[in-house]
């Protein structure tokens, strides 16, 4: 093993270690139930552990008015969360695993049991960070900075850290989605052996048994089967049929018992309990009613703004945003990454092989499908929560890392300086048009970074190559700021 490889492994271990350290602090210090839907997920786990069977979603399991009172009072200990059971329709895999942890912690108090369940999510989050690195290594072999950057982003987005430190099925679902993407990228490169397709089918089934939103990966599976079939010189029909069955049969074997149970409990016409869920969650704000009240323009502005804010950090039950200047800084980093990504695509796309192009298109497809499902959900309910985009966080992390690396290359630094200066002017003009006080700190920071980028463009080759990594330690600092500056002080009962 070369020195570079050893350093890369060490860097990966540091990233995973930092994630675990910060996530454990979130798990320890976030007040009870101050993560979206955490009481309902906990009650599902508790029911499975205490009764040895799955709960049945019933009318009254979404006590809207009482839940709003709980949130308004920050879940004080004297107010019971026993009636909050609206997650009882979810697929059971996470809750069965959680029930095992619950049973092992019966000697602990409530806070200790909740912490143990939160740490289970942290474990899934650590595995997700590792898989993100593996996907990057498959998509771009030998490009160490991309793998490390992708891992760092998955490990440090503050809202993601908070959600992977809570009692919910989200993190396990994200892990399955990432494992599916990893296997699909591998199948693009090695489509002929049949056994890996069987493993993919098991993974798809386990994902479906964790959360229904993971079904957004099914079109990607179909697309990969079609693509690798098209590349076969002969016997395409037989090739496609065998691989389709190798995926479908294990997935169905895993999922069908739960589906059969739902049809027995909720009726033959409701195999996934969607209809029962819709009749129970009475009180949630529905999009048509909201549009009628606020109008399309305000609705679109709120959708984009709130989704962006809550993707990076809007804590509790969406009740604790962070400083607007931080959101502006994150928006600037995002814009710069998108500019860099566009430049990188125009520069290297033709140099990529067919498998690499297919892998990047696969990741882009995952992102688009997740965004489409998010928009589809918001057509019915007002749910502008950026966490619903986290199933595509791994593809996002690769794209952001690629963009930041490109925009900080020596040949791009003069462009970066101009872009930062332009953003400062746009920000100043926007505040002036809205008759707001100028955000002087942000303007000074932007102009300072613009000057620094221009000076860095004058450095010799190889100097300043570390600039692309600057956002990652800043995100670690933001994680700690969000925990100690927002989560703890604003969410305590």
C-alpha cells in the first residue's frame, strides 16, 4: 500500500470519526422528541417490543391539536406522547431492529432508551458516510479528493447530522438507497455475473421494507438493466429477463409478507396503507387550501426558501431556523459549486468512458427522482422540509464536491474572484431594493474572499490546491454552532 493510499484511509477514518463524535453529541443533547416525528417513531418501536406484532394505524393516531400543543410547549415531561402514533403504517424493518435495542435497554430510564435508539441511527449514519466514499471510488476511480469530499458533505450537513441522531427510519432508508446506487454503479461496470443481481434484489426488498420512499430507486434499476442489455451483442432478451427476475424475485419475497398483512388489516385495495394514512392524518395543511390563501407566487417563494433553509438546518419541528447570514453563506457556496460543476462537465465529459458517464447519469437520475417525489408530495401536503431530499444526499455530495474542486482550480480562481465580487454586488443591490439594512459582515467577507481568490490565482502551480477543502471544516464548525447555539437553548422544555 502506497503512502498516498494510507493517508487516504486515514482521512476517511477521520471523517467517519468526526461524524460519530458530533452525531453522538446531537443524540445526547437534543431534548426528547425534538426531531420531526420522533414520538410517533418511538411509539411504533415500543409497540413492537412490548406486543411482538406490528401496530395498526387507527383514527385518532394523529392528534393534531394535541401535537401542536406539545410542540408549542417543547414537549414537557408531564405531557404524554403516548397518543402520537401516526407512523404506525410505515414498513416494519427499522422498527423491528429498534425493538431489539428497546428490549436490551429495559433497565434504563426513558432518556437512556431514547439515546440507545438514537445511537442506532448514528450507526446507520456512519455506514452511510462510508458507502458514500465507496460510491465515489466506483464513479471516479483514483480521484481521492472526490471520495473524501463526498464523505465529508454527507457527514457534516447540520440538518442531516440532526436527523441521523434521532429516532426515525430515515437514516436506514438512506443507507439502503446508497447501497442500491453502489451496486447499480458496479453492475454498469460488470453486468454479466448473475449473483450480484440477486444481492441487489435483496437490497431493494429490504429498502422497500424500511420506507416506501425508497421505491424511487426502481426506475434506476430498470434503466440499468435496459442499458446493460442494450450493450450486449446477442441474446438480449434472455439476458434482460434473467437479470430482471434476479432483482424482482428476492425483492418480492422480502416485501410481500408485509403487503399481505396490510391487505388483511386495511383491505385488499390498500396494500401499502396509503389510503388509511390519508384518512388518519386529518389536520395537516393541504396544498390546495394553502394556495388559495397565499397565492402561487408566495407559495413558490416559500417552497424554495424553506426547503433550502431546512435542508441545511431548521431544527426541532421546523421551528428553529438559524441566522439568515449563515443561510446566505450556504447559498453562496451552493451557487459556486453549481458554477464549478457546469465548468467541470464542459471540461471533462468527453474524456469519460461510457461506464463513467452512465454512473454520473445514474446519480443525476437519483437526484431528479428524489426531487420529483418531493414535489409530488408537496402537491398534496405543505411539507417544505429539505430532509425529504436526503435520500439523494450522496449524489448531491458528489456533485457539490466536484463543483467546489473545479471552481478553486488555479485556472478558475480569477473567475472565482469575479463571481464572489459579483455576488457581493447582487447582495448589496437586493438589500437596497428591499430597503433592508446592508448585511455588512457578509459583504466584507465576500469582498475579502474575492481578493484572496484573485491573489491565489497568481500563485505558482500546485500552490493553493487545498482551497477546495475549505468548506468542510467550516461545516464541522457549523454543526457545533447549530447544536450549542440553536438546538440546545431553543428546544429545551
